[in-house]
């Protein structure tokens, strides 16, 4: 493919992403809700990946382009042209969206208020009031491994401390007291927020999660859900390597299945 075709595909793909994703938020956000908007972004990327992904590689986002370059999977000379093409596509989509939205009675993007044109950012335009600096970094929390009897903690020690990033402005784990008691009794609390001394204290809880719970598993112990992002802590250059322990645990667990042995649960008592 020629360079012109590749850049054109990137511009069009980004145009479609912004028009479809942000357009859903601006024009139908109250109807579609957060889940609907998420699907809109996902489906726009999916359609463009099939339509023009074979031409340009389907980046449609400067972050993807820069990430691929950082991973030595994209030529340095192509980074700037790709980013410019993406910005052009995004600006054109924003202009079209503004033209459409201006036809809505009462629509006024000039108010400067958060949400007036699906705006977000820092300060007043951040859903949780994050500063400019917070937009460039994320918070890293310490979690304590409560049980090693899951595929994801198979290679960890109970009580081991892991440093993992969190990237949510709102949201925490909640349940009624009976549910929490049952999960504790069955050893289904897998991770708990703790300080660097390993103490599960309120000061170590970043979001108000009940019982400082950071992750739980299902009764079968083969599904683990957690708020921190271990996938963003797999390299010392990008957030540390503690998250890698979870994925290596899965590898070790799969290897152990060949022997057919199952370890007894090892559970750390609640806070």
C-alpha cells in the first residue's frame, strides 16, 4: 500500500471512531448510557479494523501508534505522519458532529461546562476533579494476596504485597455484610488493599471498597475480578512488574494440571 493510502485509512478510521463514539455520547448519551457509549466506541473500532485495518494497521489513535513505536513494532519515520492523519480525522469528525448537534434545540457547546459537548479533561472537566498532572500519571496501590488457591495467584505467597496501578475515578467493590462474610469464610477474597507494611487499614483504601477488598473469585476459583490493572504492570519501564506475577501464575497453574494435584487453599484472615 502507498503511504497516501495508509494515511488516508488512518484519517478515515479516526474520523469514524470520533463520529461514532463521541457522537453517541453527545447525541444519545442520556438514552444509551455508559454501556451503550462503550459499545459505540468498540463497534466503530471493530468496523474500521475490518474495513481499513489491512491498509494502515488500524491504529486510529496516537496512543496506539506511539505504543507500537515504543515496542519497536512501528517505524519511527511513520509516527508523525500517522499522528497528523489521526488528528485531522478527529478534527473533521468533531466539526461534523458540531454541525449535527447544533440542530438540537437548546444545544450550546459554548457554555464551557463539563459535558456540554462530551467534554472531559482535567480540573472542572474531569468526572472526579483530577488535576492536569493526574491526567499523565495513574495511582499505584499496594494489594495484599489473601489466597494463593487461584490460577492467578498460584505463584504468589499468601500475604505477599503487589504494587498495581488503578485507573478509575469512581467505583469500588460493595456487597452486603452476609455476602462479605460468606466470601471471607470460603476464601474468595483474593486481593485486599493494604499499606506498604501489609496492614489492611482505611488509609490504604483508595476508593472506599468494603473490607478493603480489591479482588474476589468465583466459587470455582477459576475466575478472578479485581479493580487494579495487573496488565499495566508487566514491565519495569511502564509501571513495574508485579502484575506479571499473576500471568506467570496462570502459566505455572496450567503446567501443574498435568500432574493432577490441587493445592489446599491458603487464606489470610480478614482485616
